[in-house]
């Protein structure tokens, strides 16, 4: 099984969730993160609007999900098709191997725990 870490803009989380649901992924975890990469951030007006401030860091959402090996390619292809606008600031997907998963309540293991 694999863990997907999907980093996207705040306004794209719904599309990620829809794509995962379409691919029969039951659960996901997401949270707000801040960071910087190659993206250029737009100046923001502060105070009464006479001062501009260019942020050093952007606000992102990180989505974490565990999926069966057999579903990874389809999910990644679907996310790329849905999310890509052709910019490096569209986000990132990181894929990790997961040795084991255990559902605490049912004591199921492996893909059945998902």
C-alpha cells in the first residue's frame, strides 16, 4: 500500500476530495500548512491600503491518504488531469511505501484496514 501526500491550494481541496471519492478512497486527512517553493506571491495591501507587503510563505493544504497499490496510478492520473493548470504552483504529490496498516477497532490489517 502507498501513502499519498498531496499539497494543493486551499481552494482545490474539494476537487481532491471528489477525485479520491470517485476512485473509491474512503478516508483522507487534511490540514493547513505554510511554506515556500518556486511560487511567486502577490503583494497584499495592509493597514488602510497604502502599504504593500509581499508574503514570504504561502498557505497550502496537505492531504494525506492511504491507498492500495493497485489504485495509485489511476488516482495520480486522475489528480493530474483534474488539478493541473500547467504551473509549478499547482501543488505536489509525494508517494511513499507503507509497510503495514492496522485498524484499531476491527483489528483488520493491510488493504482491508483501509
